[in-house]
């Protein structure tokens, strides 16, 4: 079993910054990738950013140049630094973990990010 605990969400004005953290615990074996997704009200969950154990990153076009994903492998923790936030970034943000040994993605509980205009 893998447990993911997120922190760092909140309310911020447009143009501001937030940093999300996700700490993983449990049976963490052979990590493939760590990521962040978001789901706005009435919309489907979408990928925000992804980072592999090799350090390769992938970002949604809407956040490129504004968001940065990073990781601390020793702590099994990864982060999402969000700068120049826009009202359209408002959503519940979920961290994700993919292991080579399991076909299922593990998810965090979600943290609300609200950007006011």
C-alpha cells in the first residue's frame, strides 16, 4: 500500500505563487514517475506536470513557463512550484505516483487551489 499526503494549497491572488508538496509513504518500490493533476469544477482531471526518476519532465501547455515540478528522491517527496497564477488555475490538485511494479496509479487526497482575480 502507498499513501500520498499533499500540502500547500490555498487562496492566492492572480499573479501570486504557491508551492504544493506530496509526501509518499508505504511500500514504495521501483518508482516510474511522479506527477500532479488537477480537476476544476465540472471538468475532467488533467495532467499538470510529470517527472520521471530519470529527471524527464512534461508539462501541460497551459502551465509551461509558470509551473515547475521537482522531487527529493531521498524523501520520496515531490513539489509543484506555481508562479504567475491565473484564475483559470483554480482547481483541486492531486499528486500521483506510478510504480513499475503496479499497473494502478496512486493518488493523493487532493488540495484546493483558488486564484482570485
